[in-house]
C-alpha cells in the first residue's frame, strides 16, 4: 500500500516537473519570438528611420558660398560687386584638458581690448559670450576687422590659439543711391551654414545661398546671379565639432549681368531732379533698352547688407518723401495731357473726327442733357482748332468733345491698346498695374453706375485714370514705332566665364496695335513736333532755336480743385499739381523716348527746362550715335 502511494506521488511530481519545463520553454520561446520580431521591426522595417536619426546626429552639411555674379553698366562700370571682410572668431577646443589649460583670464581680455579697441561695454558683452559658449560653441569676437587689428592679432596668436581669422564675402554697390531703384540690394540668409541631414538623396536641397536678391535686378535675376553653392558632408563629435570630411563639392560662380543703363547719363539725370520727389525713365524705342531709370529721393543699398539698424530702417520707412518707393514702376499718377496724342489717334481711327475736323474752344464745355460745366486750362479758350492744333496748344475742350462722342467703352478700349492698365513687363520685380476705368470697374469699386460726366475727365488724362511712368514711356514707344511696342528691359546680356549671350527672347517680343494707318501716326507725331517747335506749342519757349528736332507733350496732373477766391499758394504742397512731360528724339529717326514726372511741382517747376537739359545732353554728347 505504501509502495503504491509512493509510486503515484513520484509520477505526479514527474508530470508536474515536465509541465513546468514545457511552460518555461514556452515562455522562453515566446520571448525569443518577441525579441526576433522586435529585431526585425527595428533592423528591417525601421532601418531607414533610425539610420536617418543616426545620420542626423552624426552627419552635417556645411555650405560653401559661391561668388555672386557682378553687375555692369553698358559702359563697363561695376554697379554691384563682391568684397571680402575679415572676422575674428573663437573656436572651442576639442580636448577638454587643453581648454581648461588655455582658459581666458582678465589679462587675456585686456589684450583683446587693446587689439580691437573695445570699450568696457563691448568687453563685458564678450565676457558674457565667452562664459556662456566657450566650451561648446564658437562665437564671433569682432566683425569687419581692419588690417591693423589683424596684424596685431597675428602677432599675439601664441596667446590666443583658439582665435581664428576667417574671411567672408559681402555685396557692395559702388554708386550707392544712384542705382538703388534699378539694382536693388541683397539680404543675408538667416539659415545656419551647417545643418543636419536626414537623407542621402538630394543633398543640394539642404544648402541655400548666403545672400539672396531682395529688390530690383538683384531679385529679378537672383537665379542667374547666385551661382551654385558648394557644400561638404562632414562628421561631427558630441560637441558638434567637425572631425572628418566625407565629401566635398566646390561652388560654381554666378553669372554676370550687363545692363543697358549708362551710368554717366544716369548721374547727370539725377543731378537735375535730386531736389524733387521725381522720376525719369529713358528708353530706346528700337529695342526697348532702358538707358536711364532714376527715382528720387533714393537710399543707399549698402546700408541693408549688414543688417540695417531698426531705427535707421524706420526712418526710411516713415519718411514722407518715400525714398524706398520706385516712382518709375510703383507710383501711380494721372497721365494728364500726355494722354491726348493717344486719344486723338483713337478718335481718328474710330472715325469720330478726321484731320480737317474743326472744333471751337471757348474756354468751357457744357455736358449735353446737363448743366455741368467743364473748363479749359486757358480761361478764354483757344478758338477754332483742328486735331494738330489741339495737341500743340493742349486744348481741353477739344478732347472733352471727342471723349463724349467716343464714350467710355470705346475710350477705355483704346487706352488699353496703348499699354495702360497692364504691366509693361519691365524686368523689375515690383510694378503696379494702373487703372483704366470702365463701367464694370466703377460698379465693383464704388457700387455705382457709370455717368457720362465720368467719361469727360478721362479724355484729358484725369478722373479715375492712373498709370505708372514706365507705362507712359512704353505707350510713347508704341506711338513712335507706328503701333509696334517693345517690352522695356534693363538687362542686355549675361556672361559667364568669358562667354556672352543675349538676354532671353521674352524681353524682345513686339506688341502690334491693330490699327496700322500710317497717316494717323504721322498726324499725331507732327502735332507733338509742333508742341516743341511751333510758336503756339506749349513747350515752344523751352526749345526755341535748338539745333535738333523732337516731339513732345507736357501735362499737369491736377490733385485739388481751387475754390472761389482761393489762391494757388494757399494749397498745401502735397496737394499741388504734378508736372509730367514726355518726348522723343531725334524727330525723324527716334532713338530716345523720355518720360519725366515732378511730384507736386506746381507752378514753381519748369519741367520743360529740365527736359531741354536732358535733350541737350543727348544731342551734345552724341550718345550712341
């Protein structure tokens, strides 16, 4: 009995042991499977993720700046170039023992103070930087060190093995404010030059230029000027210090731009208008080249290169004369009487009038079916006038009548044909559209219908009509070329490594007006000739006895209506009339189209005198003859 019980217990214990062993083996097997699955997940499925994480911690891309392309005037002067400045920089030691051994003392700080002529505040800031960053991060001790300071530092380098001198490039504009509205300026990139990478593919996307164009030609042609950056792929240690270069790609220099701007001509133009808020653009009607583009007042673009101080920037921004504003392409003005030649052409083409049509100018005009009175600038009128005389004497009444007969639909259609109300395509990044009013425009803008009285001022370049100076210039190019327009452009050609090629074809496209009636073009240009060379012409007194022949038209953009018994001198200066003038020369074979505006010039400014000085300069200097 006892034996039987013993055998039963032994069998049960064996079975229990076996079950426990199997259970333990199952646990081990299960955990091993989990481990294998986890290994598979981490090593196979998540390989790319953790590889990228590892590279992000270990690898860096450090950009190598490319040389930005130079910008030249048509006469070969450098308008934008690269210069070098030097920087004293603290580089932390890789070895902690060496760092502790060479730690800066007050004696070293005093030496630095003498080398760089630091004041007590600057030394205090430097100490703060040092104690905050010295072991882990490099920092700049001084930017733009001169050669004397550099020599002193080199002599004392045995005391400062952790200080290095590095060279950097910056953009410089030799002519400063003279070319600021044409060339523009560049701005520094805030991105660090050393950044982690997360992928081996498309490494180029991680690097970006140290400078990029902010305004003007620098912005418009940034893709040409910037070149292609170089970079190096490096390994770093736990302190972020470079330990090994894995790959290096050298940068490719940017392309040089050759402009159509004549810098001597530009300087002369600026000297004529630098006391006004004014603008001038001069172009070649044969190819659209812009020979001069001046907007005053201006600013020095060099101040923007090295992070302009906030107070200096706000002074420019809040200046009432708006020096940052390009008055050639951005400002909108009523074209005033300078639009009359195009209205006259439209009326001839629409058969509203013919070359023999005579209209009487009595000094006022009454809107039919209304008692509303519109006055001429000449109190008692000009008498009987044909189309030629109406342009020569700048009769308002003549153009009130033909504008009324044409109606706003036909009028706005023709004004748009001459390039108003749309961008000219000039190769600058900021250009305003201007306004050519229509029924739909007024309804959308003011929620009002169009009245006949709204049409009349449009016929003399007033009312809701507004345009940029470059639009006025391009419209005159169209007239001079008998309906063939040219896209204005500033960049003539691009060169790289002694290879020169012309600018893209899109800047040379011709836009042809539908009506090609040669007789009408001849009539209008003859009338503009009379403006300057016939006794009844509004600009005759400025161009009497000149040895060359031009076509011209002046205009006065009225900003304020005088009340009864109110004197013009009582009007604030910012509400006084704008003075505008357009011209082309030589008359028979035009090579220059000139547009000028003097803001709030009023009666004190003789814009014809300024135009004559420009045309005299062209004739006497025999520019591009």
